[in-house]
């Protein structure tokens, strides 16, 4: 394969000529965390556990919310955490979780870390901010997983981590530029995530107020009435789809107990814009609006209104989804009985136009929320692509002459 000018072949791919490859063992040292008996937890010094770091690229800068462990001054020195340290996850149920990392952004006085974690402390060749991102590159993650062992869980140890090769620019200036670009994307994603949570909370509050009549829309003052679900809608249980009817090339989703399309078929038994409620399994009671024709499986109820606005009914049911889930019976495979669901009580405006007005407001909120979520997902994908480009040197933020200046 021809290599572009300024790049070179290496055993783990093509990288810039001035970039280097070193094992983590060459870059620094590792230390396993502290192990304590059960009675030592709940008091003492701050303690970073597995769940404090799992999937968190940067640890919290304050320790007030951490758990506590009884540790001596000597142990606090042995298992200390300083700015720039990186914690690796030693063990995970799933392979993709093993070896995930968390950067320690500042010195954490008297704080120790769990035996389920491994501390990595480099010798100064890596910029602190760069370490928040470089250990999450897809190539390095693959090498970590490939060097892990599998028993009940997937595990990685110090000796295996020491052999993992890291590709990086030797100049701190370029490491810092990469870290800043990726951190800017992280900040954007964090802002979008906060906005999504805010919008979801707002939607829940508005649903609660509008769907119970606590707040009335301008121009409406007709009475509301209490109706059972069977009075306002037809409830039908779906039919189990036989394996010989499943066609992976089809475009009709099949919804069953999990309320996610599990397979596809070329035929459907339920029209578009139908409310579906999961009948069985751990998700029973989950309410969903299916906007295209689908096959309603044997562990799914189709709810089609006969005297109420379709969208209003969906939002009314979604608003009390937790209550519906509490109707489940059975232990091995919990389910919701049709007879119980039919007697479910709903508050309904007598004025059909008011029903439509309420559902229109909630639909607008859903559209806005979906737009923000799509923006978040798009930027998340952009960030993943940026990591692939920047952490392998395929794209350079600084020209080589600028790096060496």
C-alpha cells in the first residue's frame, strides 16, 4: 500500500512520521487498588469505586459524593490519586467494558481507589488532558480487549496492560491541540444532554398538568369525565408470528413483549398510528405509539380508540405508564391481563377539540425533543469520527513545522 508523504507504516497501522509508538509499560507504572473487608466500608476516607468511573472519561473533581472506606495514612499514600493519573477498569461483565479509563483531573487528597481498578501513572510524556481521550481510541480499545481474559467476567491485569501499545504525537503542543478539539465536542454533547434532560422534565410536568386538568388551555371550560379504557378504545391482543412468516428482507416491524422491532415480515395485522402496550416480560406495561403498519405479536396489546382522540389517548396512557406497569402479575414471566387493562380509569375532556389541542402541544414538545436528540446523536457520531482521525494522526490539527516550532 502506498503511503502518503509524511506518514509511515507501523505494526499497528499508518501513522505520521514524527509520531511514536510505546507500550504503556514503557510510558509509566501500574498499581492495583485497595481491597478491604465489608466492615471497613461506610466510614473513613473517600473511596473511588468501579461505579464511580465506569463509562466516565473524567472523574469528579470533588469527593463529597464518593463512598468511604477505613484506610490508614500509609494506605492513603500507597493508593493515592494525583492529577493526571488514569484508572483502568480491571473487570467487566461485557468485553467492551474492560479496560475503560477515567482521568483524575486534580489531586484527590486522602482518596484511595478500589481493587477493581488499576492506576496508571505516566512519566510525563503525555499531557494530562490528552489522557482523557487517547485511551478511548478504537484501535487501543481493540488491543485491550484482545489482551483480556474471559472467565465469569472479562478481565485485564497489569502485565497485559503493560504490553498495550499507544500511538501518540511526542510534542505536547500537538497533544494539547487534539485534547482541546475533543473536549470542545464533549462540552457540546454535555450541553445537549443537559438540554434533553431539561426538556424531558418539562414535558413530564406539562403532561401531568394538562392530562389531569390541573391546567386548562385558553378557551376551554367544558367538564372532564372519568372513563375506563374499554369505554374509549378497543383492546386486542396480538398474534404470535410463526417463524416461517418472518422475512428479514421485509419492511414491516414486528413488535412483541420487548416493544422493539425484533424481526420483519411482509405482512401486518395492525394499522399505522396504533397505540401498543407490552403484555408480557420485564417490559410489560410499556406504552408506545407505532406510526407505521406493524405485526402485533402475542405479547403485545393494540389499543385503537373509538370515541377519543388517538394522540390524546396515547399521551394519557403514557402519563400513567408506571401505574400500568404495576398491574403486572406472575413471577416467572410477568404479564398484564386484558381484563385489568380494560378497567383502567382515565380522565378525558368531553370536548374533542380540547383533546386535540392538548395532544398537539405535547406532540410539538416531542418533535422538539426528537430534534435535539437527533442533533446530539449526529454530534456524537462526529466526535467518534474525530477521535478516529485525530488519535491516529490521519488528520493533523498542527502542521509538522508548527509542532516543531
